C-alpha cells in the first residue's frame, strides 16, 4: 500500500539537527528536479525579499518565511513525519504509533511537496515555505513542473499494491495515476452527515476532512491492514468502524472514489 499525503503549512522549527543531505532523500529519480527548485527558491529569497513574498503568496507579516528559505541548505533537518505539524499530521500522530506501525508508515507514506516533489516520512528535510501552487519565475508553475518527473518515478514507487490518494487538489495535480496504476487507486472524501428538518444533508468540512484522513491512515497502520485494492480498502475501513460508500470508476483507467460518512465533527 502506498499512501499519498499533502504536506502542511505548519512545520516544526529547524532545531540543532544536521542540515539537509539531498543525496540521502528517497526517490533519487527526483534529485535533479529537487536541486533546480531548491536553487531557484533560495536565490529568489536571497536577492529580492519583496518579489519572493509575492511569488510565495506571503503577507508583510510573514517575512520570516522568506528568511527561512534562504537557509535551506544549512538549517537543521528533521524527518518529514516530525516536520509537518498540521491538522492531518496531528491526527495521524506518528510519534505515538507502536514500532510495527511506524515501520509500516516509513514504508507506505509519501508526502508531496512543492519544493521536494515527494518524500518519505523518514526523509530529513528543513522547514520551508513553498507550496505546489507557487509559480517560480524560472521554472514556472510547480504543479506542471513536477508532472513529467513524477510520471517517470511514481509508477515504480506505487509497486503492485493499493494507492490511497489523500492529497488536496493542488498536490494531486503533480501526479495523476494512469492506466493500470489508476485501477488500484482510491481517493477519499470525508462527508459530514446531519439531519436538517428530518432530511439527511451531507457536506465537506475542510478542517475536519483533514483530521479524519489522518485518523484513517493511523487506523490502517495500527491495524496492519494491507488491502490489495480499492474494494478491499473499503472493507478494511468498515472493519475498523468507518461508514464507507465506494464508487467504482465510471470509466476504465480511472481511480475509485470512497466517501467516508461521519456524523460527529471532532
């Protein structure tokens, strides 16, 4: 099973750890593209702070984020699973998993990034600011920049098992499983169901959506679940107590869609 995750804007501080070693990151096929993005991002932030803020979509009060990017090669690096601190990662809570579940997380989880392309949770990276929606002056829109590189590298990383795609739309644009890989890919949508005047209404709640996805991944890792495909994933989630509605693809070569229905927001 390969689980595709978005990153988070929230990140832990660099600390006093050793700096980035690009050659040590997983998916070495992304190395040249990572270097190109890193070089342009650091150069932009070093030479023109105002332009960097505009490119990165930062406010006047977020100038420290630009400064952070200037030190990407020297700042302390943390495992990606410790670096990201957003809602999904708080709910996933990798640090509290048992040893076997942590090993499964290292093997199964892949975090997408505008700067790094994609990394494993044990890959050590420094805190940074660069979303997949950024358009760098030289390389252009990062979603489009990463797409051909990912198309070369990610099918092999997907192996022969299930691909569970929990990315947001900006990060999903960087790689869309195709062909045979798509047939064993499932996307998940979390819907809040509530009764309104006696009629069930369903809605997507962004913050809760992220938290539930984190809990889903934690549940699968903790249970040691290894579903082989989308239908088996739906069954595994039901066994874990989730209410799931599975939608097979409308046409061949496209992913399944799974709706996880919840009645409480927490």
